[in-house]
C-alpha cells in the first residue's frame, strides 16, 4: 500500500533578487502564513498556511530555503 504514497518533492522558484521568504504570525491568534515579501514595495505574497513545524519544513524544502524570518 505504501508504494504510491511517496511524493517526489519538486523545488519551486521565486525571484530571489527581489523577494525574500517570510512567515507572518498573528499576535492575537497565532495563525502563521508562509510567503514572500517584495524587498522594494514591501508587499507580501502568501503561499501556504503553517499549522505546525512539519508544514514549515515542507515550505522550506519546496522553495529550497535555509533561513526564514518571522514577522508579527
């Protein structure tokens, strides 16, 4: 049964010269959203909801990210 459950992780891309990865965290609710922030305009582009550490690691693997900032 486990033959078809493994997914191949495909690395996605983003504009590394213009954007940087950020996790936005709500102070009130604790909700976290991972995405990218434009360094010129400051506009945030959300990519996925982060509910636990495993989902954060998945986001980092998808976009080949080593470090990520958290903003409140």
